C-alpha cells in the first residue's frame, strides 16, 4: 500500500542515490513546498544540506520567526538567514507600479540568494539545488527535469552560468494535499503545513501605493487580526486565501476614540478557489467579518475603515496588484 511512510522512504533513497556525498542548498520561502522538500532532503543527507532564507521584510507577522525558529527546531536543518529587508525597502522606495514592484523584488531576491549561495559554495562542493516543484508545476511546464537554473518561487530569471546546479525535486510526483500530509508526518509546524498560498512578492503587492516600513507594519497588524479570527472561527480550510489589502494612498474621515480621524481603509479579500485560476469571494459569516472589522479599527490606529471585496475572478484577480 501507498502510505506517507513509503513515500518518505522512497524519496529518501532516491535523494541519497542522486546526491551521493555532494553538498546541497535550498531556498526557503516560508511556504509549505520548499519546507517539505528541504525536510525530505535533510532526512536523506543531513548536514550536507544548507538552507537559505532570504528575509525580504515583506512576509506576514510571525512568518520569518516560523522559519528561523520553529522550522529549524522541528527539523534540525542548517539554516543561513539573510536579513535583506533594508535592501528590499530601499529598492522599492517610491515604486507604485505592480509589475515594477515584482521586477525589483525578483531581481533583488536573485542577487541576495546568489551571494548567499556563493558563500556556501565556496566552503564546499555544492552541486545540487532543492526545488519544491509539485506535479501540477511539472505538467504545466511540459515535463522535463531541470539540470541548470533556479526557478524560484518568485518566478524570475536564473543564477548566472558559473553557478549552475542540478535540481533535486522530491515533490515532483505529488499534489498539494499530499505535500501537506507529508509535512505533517515530518513534524513541520502546523501553520506552515496549512499556510494559504502566498505570493513571492509578499505584502508589497498588497499595499496599493508605495511600500515602506510603516505601511508594512500597518498591514501586518491588520492581516494578523484577519488570520487570527479566521482561524478562531474554524474557517481556515474553507478559504483558499485571505488577502488583506492596504489602500495606502486613500484616506477617509472617521471617528475613533474621542476624535475625528483621517485614516486608511483596508480591504478584506477572502476567496474560495480550486486552483487560483478562477475564484469566488467567500461568503464568510457576517459575525466573523464584524469581529475582524471591530478589532482592526480598535487595534490598528491608522485604519479607520474596513471594506469587503465581493468580486469574483474573473473579472477581479485574487490579489489587488
Ligand atoms: P491573481 O491575483 O492573479 O493570483 O488572481 C493568482 C494566484 O497567484 C498568486 N500570485 C503570485 N504568486 N508571485 C507569486 O509567487 C506573484 O507575483 C504573484 N501574484 C499573484 C496569488 O496570491 C494567487 O494565489
């Protein structure tokens, strides 16, 4: 019979056969795919694996800590953390165009990852790069296993020719739900295993307007409340994704505490979907929405209005940018 234990044993043997005694690196994003792929490789080759986590400063509350602390505690993986948030923020300063934001983030990510990879590679014989490619990605890109360049979760470019890797892709035959089950069996943190899809460019494309540290902090606080209340209502697995979007250049008048305020709106964008190609707005219970709205306007001083996005995809995309 085909069990999680079998999959793990088979993959461990296959990875050992492929990698031998060479060194391996893996970029962690905070998402489940790279986390499970790395955990499998670690099980197979232990400290021959070094993971790299580029903290671009655009993750949600608690997510960097989840990788740096909980994931490392659960797996014992050797992790190199690069705190690059200053660099990403400097590169993003004043940029409002969504595609421009993506381009900058992709470019900076590759530069930072490449520098970290070089450091690790100069210390040993690194020949392999782990990728959390799933079966649907394989089908979409027409099969064929890669031998060369990185295809990162940011969907951008590749490492230069002198930094080529053979790919280790232990999830190539699996679907998302199988990857989650595998992650749970491997003892990964629950929040990571069940994390909703989250875009590589992170919160930068959920701030409508230019991105800066203060705006990120506002959005992070509002987003955290949305996630907490969705979880408290037991609705995490009914919702595909729940972006919270900050309309950073919009202000409206409100009354909060004992005074008039001129704050920002946030948009709640919970959607249900099968594959993100199409989506419908989630009919969350009104009392859950009410609780989120009350908490955000009470607890996040800069936000005085909460609105609900009731647009399906198409015509609206899931993200606002
Ligand atoms: P849209 O907004 O196009 O999103 O309906 C569809 C799915 O893709 C995710 N998304 C991204 N993922 N880099 C990513 O890695 C991106 O630039 C990006 N933009 C959107 C989005 O969160 C949803 O799951």
